C-alpha cells in the first residue's frame, strides 16, 4: 500500500491479516504490576537512519546510565556506515539492520519485539540522556496496572535554544496525558502487544496519538514522567517535506478511522482548515495541501474503528487540560482488559 502515492516514494507492504495496517502481534493476559527492580530488567531501544554521528552521541549517553540496561538498535537501511560504526564502537549493543527502509512506526514495532524485557525505553537517535538515573527513574513509574506508557520529559534543542516538549510531572502523583512525543518514552511491551502495537497506516508522524487513544479505550493510560529531562538535539538530517505531507495526511486518516460520528467529520474539517492556515503561515502551502489530498485519497482503504464516545470525550478533556491526576478520571476508564 502506498502511504503517499506518487509523492515521496514511501511504501509499506501489509500482511493479509493486518487490520487498518496494524501489526499482528500476539495477545497476552492483562499484566500485573511490574516489580521495582534494577535497570537489568529494561531495554533501551533506538531506531536510526543515516544519522551516524547523532546515534553515536545517543549511545554514549545510554552507556552512562546506572545499571546495565539492554541496548537494541535498528539501522533502518542507512547508507552512511551506521551499522559499521555501531559494530566497531559499541560491541555490546544488539544491532539489527533493515536492507529496505521500513519507517519509524514499523521499526518501533519490530524493535519492541526484539527486546528481552517488558519495559522498553525508546530514545531518538538525536537525543541524549542528561542524568545517569533517567532509566531507573522511568522504570519506577510503572507502579500502577493502568500505566502503559511513560512520557519521558524532554526538551527540544534548536540553535542553542531549549523548548519543553514532554513536560515533567509536578509531583509524584500519577498524572495522565492524552498522548506523548516519540523522541523519549517508555512502554510496557505486554500491553503494547495487547493493543496491536503501532498502526502501520501511519508510516511516521501521528502513530503515538493513535496508540494512546487505543490504550485509553482499553483502560490504560499514558503517564507524565518525572525523570530528569532528555535533551533532543533536533537533527538537521530531517525531511520537512515528509513532516508536512505525512503530518497532514495522518490527521485526516486518524480522524476518519478513530473518532465516533459525527465528530470524525467535524475534526476532518478542522484539520483541513488548520493545514491550510499553517501552510500559509510557514510559507509551505503546497506541501500541506498535498498532505490533505493524500489523506482523503487514503480514506476509502481505511476501515473505521472508532473509540466509544466516552473514551473520545475523555481524550478531549485530557487535551484541553494538558494533564489530569488519575484519581480525577479513573471513574471514566474501563477496567484494564
């Protein structure tokens, strides 16, 4: 299936039994609360493509973590010698290479299946841990059966300036977010597999919000992290064309597939207005319009599987508030299943 037909050449082949492009991952029983154990029970996972120098810095920061976390890297068909660098400079890292680029979404599905542990901390290849305790602090936050994702705090660094992306929880209470940003986060693999992993309909951009919404519909939450913030040195090796086109496309697809009627149509209209307005503001209107067109072109092949109105309302409430304590919303959640 072509995710952006005729534009940027991104293609993905879906298995016959995949629904809405979602990976066919095995279901497991509802998990128990993990023990507060050492870093040896956690995997740090990184996906990289043609950012060898960035990846080197990220891996160095992982090796400085307390304990001995497993480290897994997927080289998504790099042509800059990434795999050779990892093999020669980081021999303890478990390295896996794709000969054909599969994109962020499918690579994260695969790297999760490769991890030996039930908690996987995902780190972008252009990000760095700033504290030796980030991994252990994050593992400790999986102390409630509803927690499926922990959004590790991180700041974007562009031109020497820092801006907060995943904010830090104000206290030790369990604060719930609507979603997270994938540069730094942790996931419980048993729950991740239970909901089918990332939907490969979103080759990249937007897969996190889709997963968070599906988790919420099954009674699981995304927790606001408390660790020291990661620094995300936004790499210049980044396709703004892909971001613009896929970002707009995936907003249309997500609204169509996941939102209950009539909200799916209302949000599609809103995303069209937003896409055009943003395109004009940043002086890239053609890209944004192309993404919107690709979204509408994808709709006939995408099956609607909307969440309940109750889940949708809760998601909207979380987005308005930014974050809420679990105690404030637990009565609106279904039992974890």
